[in-house]
């Protein structure tokens, strides 16, 4: 699910006014049109991103057997159950949860064979499995960014509509600035993520993989009510010092972490590790602080990073009644992890918003007291 729909939350009241004025069905059609534009933006390329020979099929960000462990009758709740954005589903079936389309069936099965085998989680994952997880995370990021590009432009125009009555009433330099700035950042990240995917794939093919730093790995003897697999880009460490500058537009300077929460039949594998393509250790100070935490603190922080920096998690439906009433969690879930031009961001407010000190203010779904009954 693309994080870009959170732009709609900034103008939520205006959207509700439009619904009241124009009717829900009319607004639903308008949203569907924008979504259709996003889905069709790259539709000219029907071939697999990996082999470029066969047609693309449905791929999934998280292996199905992991989602099945937290499902009820084949359904799981997604992040919009907390965010409550208009026109977005709050539940997904296993076939559509985390789905995207970039690879053919043959490449999908071959590239992720090791990490998508439930029998390979008895011990600590090997380098090949970590590389496959990272490769899948890059693919999902590519899919998100490709779809986000036309949506971001559409939302920029919609914001201008609200401010000026019609975007065409806005000064031309305002239109150009608003649209070009935010789409340029998105386009650069899309291209760089595609480059990173190709680079990591090359290392895998030539057996020249760089071993990442495994911040955390644990196989707990209970099933967590949440499943997650993605990369996150921390802005600040425990001291509030910058790790990734939120106004940085040079993608080569951005360092990511990979986080996995893999529910199995009667256990859960939880991991956090550095990127295999990292060129520098931006997380050195964060790493030292993280190591000082006890196991409970480490799980608490990982749980916080998932909700604060991503919306690609899936949760057992029975937990949503409680979680949806937690105001602090909802507030955190609605925050964006986007990068902004340095002239449209309040750095002090941004730093306060993304402070790691808030990690104990939300429910920890990785704690044993929140385990599913199996």
C-alpha cells in the first residue's frame, strides 16, 4: 500500500466537505480515476523486471504462509484500519495483501526460494536468505514509488484546487514549484531503487555479497499478531542526531535498515539488519545505543519503527478494536516518512515528531503478552 495516500489526510476535513457537497459516490469515482492513473502509469512495460522475457504476474511482499498465521478466514487487517483514509480498504485477503506485479512466476519462485521456505527458519538466516529478503524489499519499494508518482502529482494539484478554488487560478510559478519539487524527489528515488535492485541482483549472481550487520535476530516461542517485511530509513538516532536527513535529495546518501516480523505456525522470527549495499556506517551511534537495550527494549523499539516509518504491516483482525482506540498509535501511524525539499520542512518539529523516545507510548505487538493463542 502506498504511503502517498496519507497526503489526503492533510486535507481530510476538506475531503469530508467535498463528500458532503458532492456525494460519496462522486468522490469515490474521482479517487478510483486517480488510482487507475497510477496503476496504468507504467503499464506500457508488461515484461518481468528481472528477465524481461516473460509477462509479469502477481508477487507478494510477505510470503503467504506467514500472513496465514495471523489471518481469520483468509483475511488480515492492513494499516488503513488505523489510518482510516477515505476509499482505502481496511482488510485484505491473503491473495491481495502486499501484492504487486513486477516479476514473472518463474523469476519470483527462483529469486526467493530460500527465504520463502518455512523449513529454513530453524536457525539464524544465512546470507542468501537476507539478500533475498532485501531484494524483495527493493522490488516492493519500486512498485510503491512507480505508483506514487502520478498520485503525488494528482494530490499536489488537488491541494492547489483547495487553496485557489481551481489550480489554474494559482500563479504559474507556484504550480511548477509544488508539483516539480515533490515529483522530482519521488522520481529520483524510483530510479535509484531500481539501480539498487539491479546492483544487489548482480552481487547475488556473482557471489560477491557483502555481509550485513544483524542488529537483531530472535525466534520467539509465540505468534505475534503482526506480520511485516520492508526497509525503513531512520531520520534520527537516540540522541536526536541525524542519520538520514529528511531534506536529503541525494539517494546515495540514504541508508536503510531491513526489518522482518515473520509469524510461523507456533513461533515468530524477528530480525533487523543493515542494507547489503551500504557504503558507510550511518547507524554506528544508533547501533551502540541499540545494543545497550535489553530484549524487551529492543522489541519495543522495532515495534515503534514499524508503525512510525512504514504502513506495510498486516495485523490480526481481533486486535483492531483495541488498537483503533489508541490515540497515540493512530497519531504515529499517520506520520509520513517522506523526504522533503529543505525549504518546506520545519526541522525542529520534524525531529520532535520522529523522536525515538515515543517508543513506549504505543502497544508493543511483539511482546509476549500480545501473543496470539495457538
